[in-house]
């Protein structure tokens, strides 16, 4: 018997998000460089905190995340009352769309921005609006031109995934100042810790009523498997998000590992320095083989090939060598491969394999 069960408008327009591959058929001992994970993993302090948490698995976790929020506030010089914690920064992004965008509203993002912006906008019934970038870098004037009375949220990842490029503080402030009055600027700082001296937009979120910053423990902190993120913004916005957030969205082991991780800034500094060293080396090595990339400020490079066919062939060659990188055709960059900066041995293997590939053509 036929029925009239249908999802909300927009949901069937969502293409399923695919994470970075982790396996290659017929190849063992692969090196995964497709998800921008920290090759050094979490700090010892975070590992120890996670193991200690096993003794309280029968207890429900904190609903207000007070201890983790206080740790984040102390480390970053923020107001703990304006911090919200989520299941990765993805959940914060989703909560923002759920709370502030709906049918008839528009959510603006750049053409090569994180795929989840479009997905969460559609899930809320809103219309995603893609704005062209300039040489794979966010164009603030183009973003402002795309805004109108229907704009409710503007998402900007800085540095951006998958391009690795970013815009400066002055341009971010100009964007925030010129947005329509009803719009929120969301600065996605998933890769902010890889940029020395950059606050991810915290000062702007502290000073303005229309800016929210999101961050994650999945990248430089090496806790991708635990799914912990956080956001910071106006108290009124954070209050709204907490009203729709699930009360037990984060487990006790995740909360305790994240608290230990954020307090171990020496580990962060070591990972940032090693990433910068190998990122520069890898970009130069690939450039010598005729594979350019923009200056990246994240923990990956976006390698550009002659066309989509060459990028696909290069990807196949890398897979045959046990090296998994990320094709980014879904981001509008079919001629590129996003390559996570791994440890030194992994980076040298990637450079050698691409050198072989280019030499054989």
C-alpha cells in the first residue's frame, strides 16, 4: 500500500558525505593521508586521561561540559560561559543551521569550502549559496555581494579545507562589519592551530555580536576518533545552541581526553613545528616534479595536476604504492589531490611516488 511518508524538503538533495579512504584492495600496510589526521596522534597526557576514564563508564557524562569549557577558556583567554562543546566542530555547524536557518533563508559559503556547510543548510531546509573564490582563496567582496535580506549564516573556513589558503584579520573584520544585520559570520578554525600566532577569529568573536568561531580537537590534537569540537561566540547565540544541543552529546572519555589535550600546549607546538617543516619540504619536492600547490597554512597541501585525468592517474599510482590521498572533485577541484602532511617517512614516500609517476609520463 502506498504511503505519503516523505522527508523534509532539501534532505533528498544532500549527497552523502564520504570521509577519506583508509583501505586499498589488495594492498597492505597503507599510509592514510586522506583525512588530515595528525600523524603523531594525541599527547601522552590525553592518552592517560582517556585510559583513566574507563573507571567511570557506568556514569553519565557531564551535561554542561564545565571542566572542559573552563580549560579551553584558560588556555585561549576566553569567557567559559561563551564556549559550547560538540561532537566535533561539525555538530556546532549543524546546530547553527538548525537554530538560525530554515525554509526561505540562505546560507553562504565559498565554492571550495567544507562540504558540510551545504549539507547542514539543506538539512535545515535552507538554500546553500556557493560564492566563487579567487585563485582558490576566499573573495570577501564576492561573499558580501552574495548576501541579502535572506542571508542568515556565512561560513568561512580559515585556513580553508581543501585549499589550505586563508585571508587576513583585516579582511575578516571587514566581512563581519558589512554583513546584513540578521546574518551570523561563522569562522571555521579547524586548522587554526597550524598557523603560529593566529587566534582562529577568537578576538573577533569576543568583540562582535554577529561572529561565532568553531574549533576542533580532531586535527592538531589528534583526537579525531573521539569527536570533540567547540565553539565561541555571543552569549545569546551560545544560549540558543545549548537549547537544541543534546544534553549528553559528549562521552566522559572524550571530555577528559580533550581537557588534558588542550592543557598540553607543548605537544601542540611540537606538532605545529614539525608540520610546517614537512609541509614546506613536500610542497617544494612536488613543485620540482611539476606539481604546484598554493602556499598552505594547514596540515595538507593541494597538489594541482594538468587536468582531472592526470590527477586520477596520479591517485591510482599512489594507491598502488600504498599511499592514500584525497581526490577533491566533489569540492570543484577535479584536477587536484589533497595530500595530508604525514611524518617525514610518509612525505618522502609521497614525493618519490609522484616523481616516479611524472617521470613515467
